[in-house]
């Protein structure tokens, strides 16, 4: 049984030819805004069937990182017919990798065809591909 609460690192998130970005800094209600943004982008990309799962993935990525993590940017795009949701996170507690709750990790595995993360300066970029 896998007890490591961190997703496996991936070398790079999928290359997205077109990506829309939402800045989350300074937002009083980033989760509500992020959910609306993801649903709207899924519809505009013609991927409405993936919208519900992508909204749930977004909520888990934003809410499952715990204290000491601050989501800064949400990215949504399309790659090979799938919706890709990415979250840039800054770590305020000196961490060098994301730590997800077991519940979050399990949901991400169930809802996405692929998930991973890449280190960034002072944080990480987490992403999920929702078929």
C-alpha cells in the first residue's frame, strides 16, 4: 500500500497550445472563482463532459495542500482532447514538494487520467489531465 501522500513528480506538465490563466493572489474566495473559471473554460474548449470532474480536481488541488501552501495561479487548457488543470503553489513553510492528504490523492487518481507535479522556485506546479 502506498503511504506517501505526495504524487509522483513528473518531468513536465503536458504542453498546452492554448492555456488560460487565473491569478489567485488577493482573492477572498479563490475556490468559488476557480470552480467557475474551470467550468467556463471546459465549455469554451468544447469539453463540457469533463467539467464536473475538472471542477472537483480543482477543488482538491486548491484545498488539499494544507497549511503553509498558497495557490497562486490556476491554469486550464486542452491537450490531446483532455482538459488539463494546473495549480502553481508557493510553500511558506520551507517545503520542497507538495504533500496531499490521502483523500485528495485518492480523488485525483480516480478523476484524472494522469497527474503530477514539477518543482518551481519556492513551490511547485501541480497538474491533472481530466479525460
